[in-house]
C-alpha cells in the first residue's frame, strides 16, 4: 500500500489533500477527499490509474510511491 508514502510526498510538495484530489480530477481520475483520505490512511487500495496519476502530479517515478518510509 502506498498511502503513507503519498502523504509524505504530498506534504514535501506543500500540497493539501484538496489540491491533490483536484489535480486528480483534472487528470480525469475520479478522486474525492474521502477516497484520498482512505488511501492515505491505508484503508483503501489505489488503482493502477490512480497510482500513475499521483506519481505524475507529485513529479516522481511510480516506483517511488512503493518505497518504504
């Protein structure tokens, strides 16, 4: 699960959950705040499409999201 890593990278980019969710929507990925919160809280698994979009938005390679904190 990538939730903790997404949280860390998002904060390093000075991005709020709302900003990340909005950028996901702009990329055509249906992500609301509740879904993002569950993903970051590791109670929800990200889809392949979501992983790709998050990596693009945070400007990191996809494998960066899977690294241990």
